[in-house]
């Protein structure tokens, strides 16, 4: 293992959101058990991950990988999450979609086996269950989940911006990549003791985009999130409103929530 040190580092802002929401979603979701074919897909990753954390990496390799990533300050797409627990024979699965904006926040929507939503913005976590009930909690100042929520988003913001070199403050790197055009696997081990205790290993996979994220817990349980249909186009007004309600009005644009006829008093008959 080699710790990477870069002479110049861009300081990241606190609006780094997605990865901490993924972790919180592990607690909030209630997946269904996977079938046999899905089980084999998850099990096939074990040998590759063992080899990954034997592979040393240097500055030049990380810089080349950063240049390959075609990522931006906003993204949307779909996900499938596999949770492999030692107490269960088969992984648990859940499916959904996400909308992310580095400045505004994130919406992480589970759509199966039931609907639930997590919204993370401005150090606040909003959880909406299948009945529409909302629960709001603050992440800042919390020594448990809050510590993770403030540090882990650094990883995602750097990935979304293709700035892997900014991560050396928080992680040690391992890399498997056969050649510059081949799929790559990046391993991260946290330097922070609290994070290391919670999630000792993280594995990212992709080509020109991130395709999967695997989180390994201290007891050997894993959560693998596979991303599909990732789109880095600017968010629509409807998507911006989901991420940050009221944003369109704050920008001076007319709201579409109330139509002109509804503003007029009824005529007496």
C-alpha cells in the first residue's frame, strides 16, 4: 500500500452528498432476497477484491484514471443494491433511482420492493417512508452517522468531478487496471479511525463512468451498488425542485405549482 501525496490539492466544499446517503440507505431499506443468478454475480467479486488490495498504486496511475472519468457536478441514473449478510444465504436486493447536484443535494429514491426516499442537503437528512411520513435529522455534530456523513461525501464529489487526487487526505489507494482502456477497479481504505472501524474497505469499478460501488463492513458483510443509465446532462427544473424545493422560485423563475386560473376568484353565478 502506498499513501498518495499531491503537491496541489483543491479543497472540497461541504456539499458532498451522495455516498453518505448510500450508507444511510443501507439502514433504511428492506430489500428482498436475490435469486440464484444474482447470488452468483455477487459471489464472483470476492477473488478480484482480494487481489485488488495487494496492488500498489502510484501518483501517475491515479492521475490517468482521473482524466478518464467523464463526470460532472450533477448526475442522475438508476441503481440496484445487493446486500450480502453472513447470516443470510442469499443477497438482499433493492432498486431505484437517484438525482444528484453537487451544490444543491441528492435525492435517493428506492422504488422496489417498496417506495422510500432519502434527501441529503445542507447537513440535513430527510427520510420519507412509503406512507409519505417525513423525518428530518441533522448530520453535523453527530459523532456517529454525522462523522461519516461529513467525510464520505468527499469521495463522491471528487469522483463526480473526476478529481481522485483530492482523496489522498482521507484514503489510501489500490488499483487494478490492465491497460488505459480496460475497466478498472479502485480500492480505498479510510485513514480516519472512525470510518475505518465502520467501513474498512471501499471498492469502485468503472470505465469512463462509475459502474459499481462496494462497501465492506468490519464483520465481512458487503453492500454492492450497481449504477445504470447515468446521465450527466443538466437537471431539468422538475429534477432541481425535487433535490431542492423552492430552488426555481429563488432563481427568479415563475413557479409552475399554481396555474393562472387558480389565482383568480370564482365568478358569482
